[in-house]
């Protein structure tokens, strides 16, 4: 089936890396070569379909050894490639930049998901803190890591945030959101207190997001929601200041979703490399 | 003067974050509000002109308090903004995503530059390991941090890398590069041994890049170059496996440039936020 | 605030109508003229912000006399315009094509909404049967008419349709959708029988869409859902074969949403015109 | 040969319908399926090449059973398709939206053409009242219906309209148009009186368009042109207020062309559908 | 009024000349400077509106001293400019490249037009032999020089050429063209003999183009057309092998149009330059 | 390997030449034909890969008889083509416009290169005076002709020009350039006197460009540089007022590079044509 990247998109990325006259690619002899893309560290792979779309563009034959979301170990091969050498050199950096960046996100996400899974059913989710221009691919990396992408943009579902409360008050904001929302959309309210959480849940929002609360405040808020009979009516999400160290603590508070911008903005690239097959195997 | 981002570029980024029908922005009252963008940690700022281009697009009035490359401390204000509330909400995440991502790169670069400066004149440089789609902005962040952007794409200067050596041999590759290069371009050869470094320098490349060598190997190679009377004819660059911990060791080896993909691919975003002015000041 | 159309989008539409050398515009004298856009029939107006974006592009001063969603009568003025004559001629057809097409949709939607409102609380919604390239604007026209836009594209919320049932069975499809959905998304299942409606509701979908059922089948299905205690857990939508004649009958069946592709694909343009002010007033 | 839609164009339309993460398509099993696109009403088909371009994009094998401009009856198959199920789901709505919208225009055009053919040699033509963004496809639908597309944009031929007369007077406008026109272009003048029609014909315009005149006024104007010996020198076009009811009356007035914006802006979509082959045949 | 270049177009041209990091522009002090664009040879100016669009993009204030189509002499000033120095440097080459290239075309066209005017009423016209990507601007330069742009693309009017005759024969091609043409389009037939010219004229084409005929053959063909009473029914165009030397000879043959690809493909740029005002005046 | 033109680029060029409804292409019978592209004059060919990319787009089978940079003689075949006739007609003008324009540049460049080679080792180089939109292709034509492309845009290497000297003085400009340059870039200073040439060389620029100097001034400047021991440290380029007549004189002055805008802006197209195979061979 069609890869997850449109051809016009790929061309923008290619143009960025190739420039007008890539002598260092054109100067190699016009022969067919084989190469591998392999891991230089343990990691979870993401971006495989994007790499394939790049290979397709350059008429590179490939065998995919790993799917998105699979763990690989140091030296594991991800792709076997065969093409004229010019095309291999042209596709090298771009495919590695996508695979390295996205696998880094998938790997960090997987770590968080596994940490949470040990003590909770909660879902780990991303946010809109993503690198401009490639959000859709970063969200796919979160999914590959086992996380939830959360909304893709401002039009996806309606989220009432701190600046909304500052501008128009929580109650007003919820009323307005319900008036304007499509029946196909969920409404989420970010709150900073149990009182507001209860208000939001009573008013019928689908998701309550507890922002920057401590684990104990969260436990107490969940308890109050249960006491009011509202716990099952809302999805409870927590966010703010959550990192790999304190993640477990938050996971145990009885909430449904932990969203972490850091899945993306603190992820470090996975170390992947492309090598001509002869040198790789020797 | 014209900002460092073309208007057509901005629209692509805006479209990604807005989607088709951003109710959560449109639902706020049509009033004028003031806001600030401020730091929630110490960092070096980058991306200020890009944020300004975004503000211009949304007709947001701004006062810039900090320039690219300046250090700020927790709570320092970077921009004061004034606009209708809809536009502030629309510009918020996109401008923060750029500022946060780029300031993270500038901050890490500055750390490395300062570490090197303590013991050497060497330059810290980036590589082509950049996030697809925004290389030019990431390179500007490296510059803001005090680093050298290195080449922007495959057409900028000619770089002979390991895969070239595997395909056609070092000597052949240099000959071919010299034949095809414009007189306006520099030629750089990546090598893994002192012998190859000397060969490349003798053949007249402008830059020799010592790849994945240990500090002692580097010292010995530099010495051999000097001994052959070639040291002043080439710029010596080192790369591979250099991180914040071992950076100083490499810096002291007598080389000219240390290039580190990690300036970009291990950088973590700076924590910045936008708040309505009233709430920020209270 | 920023209009609902990006400047790059407008240029595509302008280019389509102008071509390379629009002599018939350029041949008029270089003077300032005033013009009005007015209605030649009663209708509900939509597309006002898009027209404004076009006027902005051509530096046309305008006074808007009517907002999206307002009813106008024959001869009512929608915009007063002032600009050089060349620009007025260049903006004329494009702005009228948008206003006429979108106001036609808004007008038909309003008719349906008013018909439903007389006998029900049900919402009238659009579908994905929209003219390629301008879906976002057609959805806004539906909103202007008082309708619900339904999802904007295949990624907005998850909809299980007849072809899913044919390919993988309803139960399987719902299980898969629940597994893959983000917690921020709603899941909708299209069904053709009461049995399937109950199955879907029991499995926890957010919206059940009764496809191509007669009013009596719908009434009976709603009753069965109520009997199973599921009525309040799902939004019930009906679709298929509903038109302005039989709309009331469907509206009275106790469902929540009536979706009609015909809001868009059977709408006829509203008749609007631009005239130089002198001729309009004489 | 190359289809009538450039690949870059198709991607814009695909992106509109797919969004970032189309779970409802991706969730189906990765198998090959067969499907048909068929008519649910009698109609004239248009847009076949555009559908083919979409199928090509998604690597869908197709057999076309009907060409543009052919009449089909309820249940007639237009395309037989074979592809992986994901691709079928992705191509479904977009191809149907084009085929349905364009076949609606072709069907209405054919009705008008046939009505005219019964009593006249006159040509039925479209106008520039087209849906923004897809004019070229709507014009092709008019051609499929047997109509004349008229000019595609403001640069195609030179048309002097009411606003030109208001701004600079008819005589002046014709003089200026003749001065600026290329010898490859025709000049058309829209007039509202026999006197102006004669003036325009005498001045050598190629086409006189009688705007908003009654059939009897038209007959009298044609007679006066003949009397002045001008009838054979100009093409006479009528427009304004012509609909399917009064079309025949206008057709009999001795004119050459009847142009009707309504071919496009009053057309209703043809009802077409895609179904998996098994369900279609059972 | 709006300039003859869309903003999105300008950005493509700017991007080509600026690249990612234009140090040589950015390194100048941030001051306001004045500059002039002036001629270094006598020439006819074209492209003034395009230069203005570029200046607008860079917020450069300008006073235009010359309009398209005007003759200037060595040292004449075309634009006075005022802006920050960075923007002046950024706009310099692009605006000069357009002005120089287009003024070269206008100058050569004017020479040809004046040569023809001395002995004939014939029009001098361009062809579709234009530089890919900027045809519309080159055609405007021809107009500025006093020439006729001829058709802008393959859809403008219908032209039957040698390859049509080879493929389907002249008569067949004319019949097919008449069948497919819109009534708003002219039909032109390229012929190589008097016999074909008469055939084409009899069949009602609007323009007959005598291809690669000698002046005497042309004279004889025109005479035969006159003899058949066809001369006034067709525009007679000649083309092929016409240059500045033999132009007068062709002009005197009694034809209507002389089309010359060489207006564009043999034109040499006009020599224009930008200089800071102080240096220019000293 | 991938051709030197991205598919998205090609589509822009195609759209320019095809327009919306190219009847003159569509009207030919749907048969397969063979054609040749051949030279109608002696010339050096360039643009072969671009033509191939266009043929690929239109699914035209081709056999390339000549490579970029090869000389052909009148009547030599450059491409043999086979495709449906519609596609041949659609590809004809665009491929010829590229081949003709670029071969013209290659031919003029080759003439200059050969003239220089007779008396010097100097390189002939282009400038940034290129036709907007197709610089990369024109630079490739210069390379095909044996010339050096010089820098592709303002970001490629740093060039200090007359306007820099006017604004900030030569010394200052060099200091600033060295401060801002990447170690991967060369710095070039344009000077108008021997004194400035020596200053620039002493300050360490890589290239000194002697602007608008006479051959005797150049000889004297080169001598002074040698006297100061600077000759081998800099590449010496000359530019300004150099044409095919005086080229040899400049070539003998002992400089390294002669750059000539005229390679592009005075080049005249090579005369190439496409013909159906039957007619070509008869």
C-alpha cells in the first residue's frame, strides 16, 4: 500500500539535503552496490515506511528486516539495500535522519510505556510540543513506541487550556466549547484544582486534564471525582513535570493517561548507520 | 529587514498546527490581550527571528527583549506580545516549538563551545545530522550557540566520506573531487588513519577530517602532518564519538574543528512558555 | 484576526481565474471606484471571511454589512468595496464564486435545520461528500447554516463503514478501532440493523449511525437501544436517502443527528452580484 | 497517455481527505480485494480520467467500463477495481467525489444540450461561475456533457462586461481591447440593447453577448444585425436568466450560443457508489 | 494595483538566489542606504512591475523613473531605492536579472518592430520558444517592446503544426480542431504551400501561418488567397528563418503577422546595474 | 540514477506550457509514433538529463544518442523517441526549450573555453547573472561546456563586492566575513586596484577578483602579488567587460579564473527540432 509520506513531501526533504549540484554523490562510478542500514545501539525502530518511501523515490531495492515498533540490538540490520551507488549516497543521510530521530522517540516512549505498565493500565501520550514540519511522523514514532499520539492539531479535538481560563474563565470556556463542538469531537479541559476538575466533569467534558499537580493532589482529585460519581464519566489525564524518574509515582495515582511533551522534546536520536555491504560484513 | 523565514514556509508550519477548524482558538472573545514569552530555565536563546516572522504573520505586535545567542535566566522575558486573543492562541505553540527546540540546540552548543574555549582555539561544528525539514533553522541555532554550521547540504562543499573510500578508494575520490569541484568550493576528506591524512593533505584537500580516532591517535596524526610540513596547509577536523564528557580531551589535541552531530541530535528543548500578561505578573 | 484562508491558498485560486495576461482587467483606466456586492435572492450568507481574505490580497477596502450565518433579502448589500478598478475586476468573480457557492450551502442547511427544529432537538450534519479542494470552506458554510460539520477527514474520528463490515466484520472492526484509536478520538459505527446497533453500543462505540433505515426501523432500533439501557451511552445518527421532503419524518424518530450529503451536493448557488456603486444606486 | 491531472494536484486532494493518521483505512487487513464503482441513477459520466489518475496514485488496478460523456443507467458499473483494501478505502471518497460532482454537471449539460438540439443548432456553453480550485475539471465535465467550455480564465479571450461599460463606456472598451488584444484572441462584448449589439458588431468584435434580454428582444436584435449585414460577422451569444424551463424558447431565437452558469452552479451530484465486489454481486 | 507577480512566485525566485544563510548580505551594518538602478547602455525597459514586486517583498521604498516600453539611454536611472542595506543586497541580483533579461527582449523586439513599421503594417509576434518557467514575463517583455505575445500556452488557441500534418493530414486536423474548439478560440493552421494555405482558409481557419517560405513564395501565396476571395477571411502569419537582416523583406510581402522565436532566444540581456547612491553620483 | 530534476519541478514547467485544455495535443489519434530530436546546427549539447526527466514524466521511451558536453553537427540525432502521439506533442516544446536554451549556453561556453585553452590554463566561469528560476540548469550547461559554475547562490561562498566596499570598506568587510564564515567556505573579495588585491590577499581571502581592470593592469597586479609572495596563496579571478573578442588577451595575463556573465546572458539558443520519424528520414 501507499507509504505514509506523499511524494511531494519527500521532494522537499530531498531538496534540503541535496542542494543544486551534489558533486560528492555524482562523482562515484555508475555501478550497482549493496548496503545495509543497521543499528549501533539497542533501540525501538520507527520510521520504516518513511525510509521506504525515500528508497522508492530513488529506485532503491530494499528488504525490510524490522517493522515499526520492534526492538533491535546493536548491529542488527534494519534494511538491506541495492541500487546504483549515486542513489545510495543521495538517500543515505535523509533516511538515517528520519530513522534515527524517530527511533529515538520510539525508544524513549517504549521506556516510559514499560515503566508505566509495571504498575498501571495508564496510557502514555504525546503532546503538541513537536518539531515544526514533521509532527505527523513524530506522532507515528510515539505510536510505534506504544504511546498514544494525542491530538494532531488544534482542530482535532477541543482543548481548554490555562490561557482559555485566563481569558474567559473555565465555565464559560466549557459552555462555549460545547456550543461550538461537532458531535464527532471530544472536549478536554485542563484544570489545576480538584474543584475545577469536578466542575468540568459535571459540565460533561470528555477528558479532564490535571495540570502540574503532585501525585498526592492527583490521588485526592481522583477520589473526589469518584465520590461525586463522576470518575467513570471522564477520562483523567495528567501532565506537567513528569519525567522518567517520577513517572511510576504518577502512574499509580489511578488516572487514565499520562501525557509527556518530553517523549519528543527530550528524546535523543538512535544511533543508526548505513554501510556498503562488503565493509559491513568484513 | 526581512526575517529569516519566507512567508510561504511559515504557512506550511501554521497549517500543520491549526488544521481546518481550530475551535479552541476561535471560541475566545474577540478582545486585545497582552502576553509574554518567558524562560522557565536558564538557556541560550535561538530562533528569535523565526518567532518574529510568525508574529508578523498573525499581526501580533511584539517587543523583543533578547537576541539570538543571548543567555537568559529562569523567568526572563523573551518577548512581550499584544494582539487579539485568537491570534495569540494560534501563534503560541508554533512559536514556542521553534524557540524551545532551537534554544535547546543553542544551549547545548554554547556549553560545548565554552568547554572547548577553556583549553583550545578549536571551533565546534555541527553536521548534516539534522531534523528533516528545518535544517537551516537548526544550523542557525548552532551559530547562535557560538558554533560553526558546517556545510548546509551535499552541494555546499565536497566531502569524501567512508562510503566513498569503500566505493572508489581515497586517492581516486580526491582526484575525482578535484576534477569536478568549482574553484569556489573546498574539498574535505574523511580519513581513519594518519597515512590517509597525510595522503589527503599532500593531494591538496582543504580539510582533513579524522574520523573516530582516539585523542592519542589524533595527537600523533597532527604531529605527523606537522612533520611532513602539511599542518598549515589543511584544516584538521575531528569527529565521531565526541560528547560533553570527553570533549576537552579532544579539544587539546591540536586540531582546528570538532564536529558533533550531538549538538542537534542530543539537544533537549529549552523550557519556554507563553502566558497572558496578568497571570504572569501576579 | 487572521482570516480563515492562508495567503498561499488564495494565490492558487487567483491564478486559476486570472491566467497569465488578463487584458480585460488591465485595460480599464487606473482610477478608484466603489462597488457593492449584493444579493439577488433571499439567502443565508457564508464565506464572508474568505471574501475578505481575497479583498485583502488585492488591497481592496471593504465594509462588511453581513456576517456568516445571517439571512439577507433580495437587494441587500453584503460588502461595500473601494479600490482601483483593475483590482475590483480581478477580485469580482473569485469572491462571488466563493460567496455564491458557500451561501447556497448555508441556505440549504438553514432550511433543513429549521425544518428539523420544528419537531426535534436533532442536529443536522454534513458528510465527507464535498467538492475536492474546498472541503474546509464547505464545512464552514454548513456551520454558518446552523449545521454540524461532521469529521473533516479520515483522520478526525474513526468511522466504521459498510466496506469495513464487508472486509472484516463489524465486531472485528470495532475491536481493531478501539485498539488503534487515540483516547482523544470518538469511534463511530455505521450499521444497517438493530442487532448491529446494539452490538456496537455494547462494545462502547461513541456514535452509532443507522444507515439507510426507514423511519419505522429507526424508531424500533432506538427503542431497542433504550430497552437495553444503551440509549444514553451512544449518540444515534441517521443517514441515507434523507431529503428535504422526508426530513421531518426522520427528525421525529428520537435520534440525535441527521447527516445529509445533500447539504453540499444538492445545494445550488445563491445568486449574488457585484456592481459599480453608481449603477447599483441608480 | 498522461491523465488530465498532474500528480502534484492529486496529492493536494488526497491530503485533504486523508489527514495525518487515517486509522479507519489502516485498520483493515492487508489483503487484496476487488470492488466496483457503479451508478445508483441514470446519468452521463464525467471525470473518468481523473479517477484513473487517483487509482494510479494508489496503485489500484482498474478496468474502465465507461468513457467520459457516455450515459449509464442505474446499477451500471463504471470501474472494476483491484487492490489492497487499504488503498481502496483511501481512494474511495476522493474518486467518488470527483465522479459524482462532475457526472452531475455532465448530466445537466446533456439535458440542456438535448433540449436545445431539438429546436436549434445553438451551442450550450458554461461560464466562469465555477467552483474555486477545480474549474478545469468542471469545464471538462461540460465538454463531456456536450457543451462548450467557454473561456477558462480572464486571459483566454477578452470579454467586455457590464462593469467595463460602467467604467469606460462600450465604445472605449472595444477600442482599448482591440488595441491590447493579441491577434490570436477573440474579443467578446456583452451588451444589453440592440443598439449596442450593432455598435459592437460594427466595431469588429468576434462575439456579441446579449445579456439578460427576453426571447423577443433577442429575436429583434438578431434581425437588426441581419438587416445591417452584420449577422454573419459575429457569433451571437445569449446569457442571463436561462434555465431548463425556458431554454427552448431562447434556443429558437436564431442565436449561436446559449451560456448558462447554471450548468455548474445548479448541477446536483450524480449518485455513485463503491462496493466490494462480493457484496455488489450478491 | 497588484503587481504582475504573485507573492508565492517571488519567493521561489528569492530562495534560488539567497540559499540558506547569505552571510555576504547579513554581514553589512544595519543602516538605511539609498541606491539607484541605472542603464549602462541604450535599451527599452521591461520588467518594471516585477522589480517592484521584488522591492515590495523586501520592504524597499522605490521611485520608478521609467515605465515598461520606454527607451532609456546609457546612465539613465530606472529606479531610486531606499532601504536597509541587507535588503538592498538581497534584492539586487534578482531584480537586475529580471530587468536585464526582459529589457534585452524588449529592446530586440523594438528593433524588429521599428524595422517592420518602416515598410508595413505587419505585427511582430513571439512564439512558444521561451525560457521554461518565466514565459509569462518574457511575453510581457515582447509586449513592452511593441510586439504581440502570440498564444501563452497549448490551450490558448488551437494551432495545427507540421507534426499534426504528419500524423493526421491537414484536412483531417482542421476538421478535428473545428469539432473540438470552443467558439471562443481561434484556429490557426501552419502550412508550407499555397495549396494548403487556400485549403485551410476555405475550411474556415482564422489564421494561416506560412512556414519557412521565401518572400517570393509568400507574395505568391497571398496573391492566390486574394484571388480566391479568401484574403480578408484570414490573418496571414509568416514564420521560420526570419531575422533582423531579412525582416524588411518579409514585412513587405503583404502579410499580417511575422512571428519570430528569436525575439526571445536570440535576445541578449540589457546591461543594467545597481549602485549605492553616493558612488553613483560621485 | 535519479535525473537532475525533481518531479515537482517538472510539473511546474509542464503546467506553464500545457494550460488547462490542450486541444491541439488531444485531437491527434491515439496511436504510437516514433520521433527524433535532432540538431539543425553544430553545437555542444546540454540538458540531456532534463529532457529525459520530461520524457519519463510522459512515459516516452527514449534512446539517448549524445551526452551532455558532446559536440553534434547539423542533422545529428540527439534522441530517438517512441510514444503515443499525444505525449510526444505535449513533451515537444518543453524539452526543446530546455535543450535549445542550455545547449546554446554550453556551446558559447565551449567556444570561450577553447579560446582560453589555446593560451592559458585559466578556468572559464559563470556568474550569478542567470535567468530567474532555472539557475541550476544553466550552471549545468556551463559545466557541460567545460566551464566552472562559480557559486550557485548567495550562501555558497562569501563574496565581497563593490557595494560591500561602498557600505563598509574592504578591510572591514573582510574582517566581518572571516568572523562569520564557516570553515567550510571560501571567501572571495572583488577589488579594483592592485593595492586592494594585496590587502585582501594579505588578510587571507581565498580568491581575489580583479574587477573591470585592463589586461595590463591585471598583469601588473599579478606581478605585485607575486612580489609580495602572495600569488600562490590566492586564486586570482578576473571579470568585467570580457567578451569573445578580448578573451585571449585576458587569458594570457597569468590569472586563474575568467568569469563571464555573458556565458549565459549573451548565449543564443541552439537550433534543435523534433520531427516524426517518417518525415525525418524521408
